[in-house]
C-alpha cells in the first residue's frame, strides 16, 4: 500500500490486522536485571527511573536537568475577557541557559467565577497559532477555550515553534541552543524532547501564578503534540494528568505492531523529532528495549486519557488501546483500577471511570470539541476528588 498524501513511501504501511507480526513486549514489571517488581516502592525507586532512562537513551533523548534562570512577564492582562467570564494573561516566559534565552509565549485564560487556585489544561500547540487566539476573534475546536472556562478550568497553550521549530533544518533554533551538547550526543534530545521540556517550564511558571493550582496541571497534546505530552508527563511527575490525542507511533501506540506508521517511517520523514539512537530501530522494532506501554506506565499512578479517531488507522487505535492495557498492572501496584475491557470500546463510547481512560471518536485525525468534552469529564472524575 502506498501511503496516500505522504511524500515518503519507502516504508509501506500495513493496515491488515492479520499481518501484524507476532511480538513480545518487554515486561514492564521486570527490571533490566530481570528482577520482578512487586511493590510501588520498588516501582518508584528502581523500575520507573530505569524506564525513563531507557526512553531518554533510545527514543526521546536526555532531558536537561537544570537551567540558569527562568523569568516571566505579563505582556497583557484583561480581567474582562470572554465577556467577563475569564481573565486573559499573555505571559512571556524566558528561560536562560548557557547565556542564551528561549522565549515561551503562553496564552492563559482563568475562569473568573471559580475559587482560586484552579486546575488548568495546557495544550502543546503543534498547529497554527490562530487556534489559540487570545482576542477570541477567531475560535477553534482545536482549543475550545470558552467551553473549558465554562467547565471551571483554566486553559493555556504555547506553540511548539517557541521551543523547536517543527522543521528538519530549523529545529535547532530554540532550546537546543541552550544545551549545545545535545546536538552531538547520540542520545541528545530533538524537537519532541524540546516541546516536552517546554511544557515543564510552563509548569514552573504555573507554580508562581497564584490563580493556578500547580498540583492540578493537565498536559494535553494532539498527534506529534501528543507524543510530547506523554513524554512530558512521564518524565515530570508534577503533571497531575496527561491527555494524548491521536498520538500514534512513538506516542501511545505500540511500536512492535508495525500497524500504520512505523519507527522507520517516522525517523525517515521526521529525523528531527527523536534521538540519533532511535534510528537504529528502523525496521528493527523487536530489538527496542522499550515499547510505548512502558511510557504509559511511567505516568502511573496519575490519570491518563488517550484517544483515537475511527478513520485514523495511521495512528493505530488498537495498538494504542493495547498500550494502555499493558500498563494496567503498574496502576494495579498502586491499587488503582482500570476499567478497560479486553477489547477497545465502540466508537464514541468514552471510558471515563478508569484511571486509564480512552475513546475512539468517529471521524478523522484531529482534536475536536468531542475530544475536549471528554477530557473535561475525565478531569472531573479524577482531579476533583
Ligand atoms: C503525521 C505523522 C504522525 C503525526 C501526524 C501529526 O504526518 O506521521 O506521526 O505526528 O503527522 O502530527 O498530525
């Protein structure tokens, strides 16, 4: 099958379930030294750090541990935004390291009615900046800010290009200037790592904003942004909840299934997303020391919501669901129940009352108000307790 609409057809995509090769997933509850992990203490102290390290080394790259300074300034504040429903803050977050700055432009709406501090959804915006218009002259289903405000949450967004432009030639113009050693290392981070790092810097800002409950920050991403939201939440345990929308390959879907997009294809078309090391696994998924269920598991015990769309086979809905299923036993270590059945739910039948939540929406690869309305329900069920 040629991949329609995709320039790179060297890697043929399989969409036939009967052609999914047999595979064995790495055991999420066995240490690299082959010791069974039987307690949450052992998980937290040994296995989870091991897993983060494996993803750093082989997939997303090192996460810089420090920076020299972070400052912020409020560029614009309007307490009467959205016809008085919300306060708008346009915040410029500046992070300096190696004497070089990176500037993150955060758009933030805080509901006026709610008691402060409030929980917040922050979107890693990988699409047009017009999706997060602070003036609200333009509105978009991709970031339905009014709906989120009406539900009693703050909503924020920043654009990936502030951290690393999504471009094979230009991705170095951003965070990577602050950490030049990353560029030469085989395990150096690239664009997706930079976006995830940016989400953590936004969280650093939230910790300084009295209107925001920094212990209830939900990181949201769609597709390539959803790969970054997962990596952000896996690495930074301050995120209270994660939403990964249609994130597909090297997001929430299992790589070993080789259904739809594959590791070889993603590394070829988007060489600026992941480490140099990751390229070793092109057409070689079985030798990966991880699979994506381990990334989901690294988020435990925090609530995680994943989605797919019925027509988006490229992102492997079944492989996404199976990732969640294979992470369940880590949630179980914490005594947390997942109410996922053994098979994916029917279309438009969200599973909300489960620490691992999931839906398949009818339709195309996208982020819509249907998706957001379920993120809100899921947050209501898990963050308001
Ligand atoms: C596709 C890519 C996917 C996904 C998607 C998107 O071209 O193959 O991995 O990231 O773009 O971001 O919408």
